[in-house]
C-alpha cells in the first residue's frame, strides 16, 4: 500500500465518520424534539 493510498483511506474513513456523526446528531435532535414537543 502506497503513501497516497493510505492518505486516501484516511480521508474516506474520516468522511464516513463525519457523516455517521451527523446522522446520529440528527436522530438525537429528532428524539429530543419528540420528547419535549
């Protein structure tokens, strides 16, 4: 595995984890709104 491949993998993983976090946040906000409203 070359250095560039490693960088590419890192970016992909980071992006996936950011999307995952945003999805969780969205679900959490929806959940909280459902409780209070």
